[in-house]
C-alpha cells in the first residue's frame, strides 16, 4: 500500500482526499519511481473541475499530478535506459496515472536522468513547463535567432521557463507582468516588459514573429495586432482545433466541434497571414534529457515560488489557483516510504 492524493469526483471544490491505495505494478517498458517531489501545474486543478473531460479520460477516483522527480526502485524487463537507484525526472501527463503519491509508474520513454545540479524539488518543477516551451518554440513555432517572441505572464510557471529558453535560442522576448515582477522577468532575459496594469501590450509591442498563447480571455485575438505577416500563434489555452482532434484520434463529431470553436480565431489570423495552432503537451524523455543539459549547464535556472509538504497538497493547489505564484509551486513527498 502507499499514500496518494486522489480526485474523488469532478467538481468545483473539495473533491480531493488522501487515500491508501495499492502500490502500482509496472509493465515491461515502465519504471517504478519512489517520488521525492511533484511540480504542480494549473491543469491539475482544471482537470479536477471537469474542464478536460472530453479530452482526458480518467477512471475516478484517480491519483492526480503530472511532474515528478525521484529514485528508480524497479524496472521492467524491457527497460534499457534506467536501473534501480537512478535519480530521474519526468512528466506523466495524460498517461492515465498520477504523480502525487509515494510511488509512481513512469514509461521509460517519458523519463530522463535528473540534472545533477538540481535538487529533487527543482527537478520536479521542470517537466511540464520545460516540455511545453520546447515543443511550442522549437517544434511548432520554429523560433529562429533574431526573431521576436511574445510570452505573456512572464513571471508564471510557463513564462519563467519559456523566456529563458527563447533567449537561449537567440530570440528577442516581450512579456507582460505586474510592476512587482518586472525585475524578475528582466533577470530571466525579457527585453520588452509591459506592466499589464498600466499598459495594453497590443498598443505597445509590434513586429513580432511568434506569440505563445498562455492567457485566457481575449489575449489571443489582441496578440494578432502585434504580429507580422507569416508569423505564428501557438496557443496553450485553446481553442483546440481540428488538427488536435485528429492527432488524438477523436471521432468525426469531436473533430467537427473543435473545428467550429477554433474557426473564428483561425479565420482572423488567416486574414492577417498568421498561422494559428493549439498545442497539447506530450511527455518526451529525450526532449527532457536535452532540457536537462541546459539546466546542468546553467543556461536555464528553475524558478520556484513555494514548496509545500505532501500533507499540504490541497493548500498548494489553492495557492497555485490564486494565480500569484512567481514560477512554480512544488510538493515534496516524504522519503520514508518503504521500498
């Protein structure tokens, strides 16, 4: 048995509880990790509210959490890259299992060796924001040296990582934040910083090549005004498009629905010769290993706002949902779990 933080049912509040559940059994291509720390992400509480029910299928009650770091305690008989005793980090997002437990099952393909320079809490803060930034800026936006990229909410979890990755890639970075966080985002490398309480970014910025959509509301539509022709919007917050539905093997009805709800922004973008796409991050151990090299080399540094003990996971999620965290919120899980 092991202790886990589970989602009992979908709903607005108080749908979580700690429970003693069976220790998981791994398959041939999986590793069992004793979890030392878990990085929280906004999608953790959004899933709990039912926001992703059409997309992510969970068997409730379900252990939640996506990002973890810890020690390998068991490997499947087909696993080649890891052995018991290895320190690893991984995203298990959308894999049907959860990270907020004393032990977690991780596909070999999703894991990477923990960067030597990072402690477990720092390593656990990286996977979701690191992979999202990597897949958005490198694979979807094809960001090139000398281009300009707008990364709103620069002091948040995604923002603090994406700014650093974009700068490493040779881009000029614009961002928004509150006046209290201007110095933080400038230290991370932001070139043009807009205090969103004083100015509207779309009235100040211009000539951009890429926008990373991270803010709900009308932020995506406003961002079209700062982009050049032949530029790209990569949205992390929707609306999902038909290409996303096809990639997930959804049926014709869902492809039609997603095509309809994204048609307005796609048409607005197309009129300006701008390409819109929706990105849903996927675990990738090889990409995480490349990100790990940048972390070990000090090219990118983790930004953590607050670390909570495991028994305060509910409080950690509430704190994250308030939206004021600078960087990431992490939960540390006691290392006293029996091996």
